[in-house]
C-alpha cells in the first residue's frame, strides 16, 4: 500500500499536477441545538428571521425545529469556510432573542422524546415529506437520539484534476467512471481508518444522565447528572449514538458505485417487520414514509458518503447513477466545544490531507470479514480509544492503536507536503500537531473535556450552558462591519421565504400521489 502511495505522489509532484491537487473545494455543515437561557431544549418554532428552513441555502434545520444546521457553500480556502461559518453564526445569534446555541455534540438536558419538536417545513409536498421522514425517524430510533449534533465536511478535487490523474494512472475508462471509482476507493479507506478521526476529534466522552434513561449504558458516573466513559472518545459515534441496533446488520458495499447504489436502493425497498408494526398511514396521518429498512437513502448512517448535487425531486442514488460521484461527505466529526463555530482551520487542513491520503492509498475491495473488523475497531475507539495499550484489528492480526495511528500520520506528511510545499498553508503542521495526540492521549479533545469537567466540578449540562453563554457573548461582540456575508444572508433569508410560498402555491399533485411517485 505504501509503495503505491509513493508512486502516485511522485507522479503528482510535477508542477501542473501538484497545482491541481491544491485546488480542491470544501464546505461544512454544522449542526447545533437552540436552547433556552436555562439550558433546556428550545420549544419555539424555527425563527422566521432566519428564513425558510426548507429553502434557505445557508441555514436550515435537521431533525428538530430546535436543531439548526449551518451550511457553507464550496470554498477554495479553509479560511473562507471558517469566515462564512462565523458570519452565519453571528447572523443567527442576532436573530434568536435570548436563546443560545448548545456547544456540544451530545444533547442538553432533555426529559423525554416528547420534548424534541420535529422540524416543520410547511405545506408543500416536499416539505410534508421531510417532516414525515423525521417523524418516522422518531418512531424508529427515538427523538432524543436524533438531537445529537455533529459536523460534516464536504470535499472535492477540481474537475481539471481528473483527466490528468487518469492519464497518470494509465486508465482508459470513461472519466465519470474513473472519478467515481477513485472516490469509492477513498470511501473504502475512510471506512478502514475512520477510527483515527474518532480518536483525534471525538469530543463526546460524556453525556447527560437524561439521555441514557431507560437503558444500560455501561458508563461511569461523573456526578449526579453526568455519565462518562473513562477512556471514551466519541459516544456520539458509539452504540449509544448513531450506531443503533436497527442498522447494525445493514451493509452497503462501497466496492463499486454500482454495488453502493444497488445496496442502498435495496434497503429502501426491503420490508422490515419491526417498522411495519409502527404503521405507515394510520387514521389518515403518516407516521413514516414507508415500513422498509430505510425510508429514504439519507436514513443510512455512514461516516462517509459519496455524493452528487441532486436536482429538484431527484433521489440521491438517481443522482449518482446519472452523473457519478462529485464529492464526498465526511460525517465522523464531533463538535469542537472550544471553537465558537464548532471546528477550526487546523482540523480542516488535516481532513483535506486525510481524504487525499485515502484516495491515493491502495484500496482493495472490502470483504465481509474485513467489514466486521472495521465495525469492531470503530466501536472500540468510540468507547475506549484512550485506553492504554488498546489494540485494533488489522489484516489477520492486531496492532496497537498508537503504532497504527502514527504510521498513518507519517504517510499523511508526504501528502501534506504535496499540498503545502513551502509550509505556509499549515497542512504539514496540522498533521504533526495531531500526531502528538496519537502519542499522548491526554492531548485529545475527549481527554481535555473530562479534565475540565473534573477540574471545574461541573456537570456536563452546567459546563455546556456556561460555554454557550460565552459563545453568545463572543458573537454578539463582533462588529456588524466584520460580517462579510451579512447582505447575502439577509437576502437569502427573505428570498427563501418567497421560494417556499411559491412551492406551496405551485403544488398540483395530492401528497399521496407525490409520495408514491418519489418512492417508485
């Protein structure tokens, strides 16, 4: 694997090729809960001053009315992404009254599923479908689990890179197919190595006791209101979070784009008795979109997805079938509680290097036995990643987490030098900085969070509320003149409301027929 990586890096080091590798685009989707001044989940509707959650390109909602999602457009530079994200936060904070933004991935104090208001998108067919889909998620997995927040990182290499890379590889397949196969290779390697992202960026080693009510968590008590894993990195990515039992046996192959589309499509058509018992349309009201394994493709949770921008009314698998893979979406990141926007430029640099490393590294198909090892490693690191001497499965044996992690980081340095030959962009520094946390688990975010809770003798809920108040003060203290995108955000909020009203007025099909056509 290392030899192929070196060969590809040597070919790409030519000036023309290296310049194209440095021309990638990145975007971020950051989720966060709106909370009341006393730290409870906000019960208020999505603020109209933020525009339409259905059609606003920059500010929408995820599962809940209270779960905001901030979306940056594709940008050529990391600082542009952070700046845009900062501007969205400032814009939002000025328009939510005395409410705050929860700064942690695991939710604030929530008494029950009933306290999590499902997102509402208006009366259009697409708006109704989005709400019903979320209602189905609540019935299937519980609404409290859907209140977990994270950060998604979208990345693509420039279009001009692919013909050159195909020529360097000596490949004669159609460009669309070559690009899709290369991105799928990256997806497979991310699946193999995503445990490193949980280790380095996991910041959810603790949760409010209310979140674990009614089930055995296997966690220790930090205080009366907080449970934690002494060696945990990301409970968000553990069996207590997104790794739910209902999807435990769902395998969607990334060995080729055809297999990925086949498996994902099959899951949306495969009836599941457990979900059939919920009912689909009961007494005239929809409880879920269908009783199948997945209602729609987005229900499948994966740490990385191959994606293409969809057309109105188009399903994600149809978009991939039409045009192939356009970019990848990395979904393994916890919110960084100490960064006002939930992440920082050093993280973005590391992630760019990591994804290119995964793309250039040899990536054979993943057989069922290897997938079992991948799942086991993921669970081990989420729950016990900082445990001294922890060993992971690799090949036919096992290897120490630190040894494997440092090996990956060492390989990434060469990729970082390709992106950052003069060292001025910070990619090499980013890799070396995070390699130090592989050597010393005390330098990970998860260890730092536990240490702060213990030093302050605070519950997670009180700590998060204090941090939320400080974050609010930070954004409100920024001068309006510093918001480079204020005019665009104001215009998009107003225009999005107009677009939603237009969509609602233009619907011609009744909802039952619309849904049947979409699911066909």
